[in-house]
C-alpha cells in the first residue's frame, strides 16, 4: 500500500479561517455607511425666524394708542380696564378685517362688557375723559372681568392707558 504522506505544515481544509475583508464585503459596508449617513443627516439647514422687537412697558393715552390698530403691518394693541394688551398674535380676530377690529388701538372695555362690537361702544373723543364704566351693571362687570382674565392668559401686557394730560403720560412723552 502506498502511504499517503501528509504535509504537517498545512492545516486541514476545515481548519482554515476565511477572511471577512473581501472586496464584496467592503463594498457592502461602504454602501451601508452611505445609506446611514443619508438617513441621519439633516435634509435642510434650519433657519430660525427673526425675533420680534422687544416690548417695553409704556404709558399710553387714547390718541397714542390709536395707531396700534394693525393697519399697514402695525402691532395690534387694545386696552381693557386700563391695561394695554399686545393682541398681535390674534391679528385675525383683532386686526383689520377681523370681527373685533373696531377695538384695535382703542379701549375695548365697554364693548366687551356689553358684548357689543358696535362703534357706539367706543369713546369718540380720544382727548376727552376716559370711560369710567360706572354705569355698568353687575353682569356686565362680570363679563368684563372674564374678558380681562382671557386677555391676561393669552396676551402680553405692554402698557397702561391713562387720559390725556395725566402726569404719567406726560412723563412718558418726555422720555420717548
């Protein structure tokens, strides 16, 4: 019988280890890395909106408040019981064309208390005395307090409303 000589330096075929670094595996790994990058990278550069101009608490008289009616891009301010609220975020309600547009730039207290949006609820003479609301009944005052609470929850107070000739208004006009 012929003896088969085995080379002892070569390991048996089952004991050889296959390498993972084949060209096909490298291509698949690169493709996987590209797909992960494409999936996780931001699609567009994120740009933040411009910050609104800072609001400063100011003392307004009725004529000074009037230009803040939302027309021509102006902010929308309205007053309730002497507090001036920035209702610009609610421009669709209080700005031009909105259901409460006649209150913009004005003292809306009487109209809100009486639940009336008519022009006759507004003080005509902006230079005259302010409406003290003394003739309103209990139910109307409760309505007004409810509106004031809603405004306090939703909008920033940017000032207070005082009559023309009030000492605080004069001080504010000098500092502006």
